[in-house]
C-alpha cells in the first residue's frame, strides 16, 4: 500500500511554515520523495508523502531550532 501524499498547503499547516517555504524545501530535496503532480511542468503542484513529513518532524524534535532569525532557523532545520 502506498503512503498518502499531501499538498504543499497541507504540509505547511502540519509543519507550521508558509507554503512558499515548503515549495522551496521540495525543490532543494528536503522531502526526498516529493514529486510534482501531474508532471514536471511549471504549474504542477508538489505532492509530499506523509512519511517524509513525519521524518522531518522527528528530526525537528531531536534538534529544535532556537529563537533565531528565519533564515538561520531554516538553515538549522535543513542541517546546513
């Protein structure tokens, strides 16, 4: 059985980030199994497997970001 995929909006709500941030993370490969649906055309929307969301949440629980500026916070979340 395949994992349920979430829209960018749904993922943003679950992770408490803006959809723009989630789209950028998809493009950077933060969600390794995220795919554009229905194809790779510019207006296609990302679909993110629920398992990728849970993995990122687990990483955030292990190493929560401190009260830093947004760019530094994002870098810490991405492990940069």
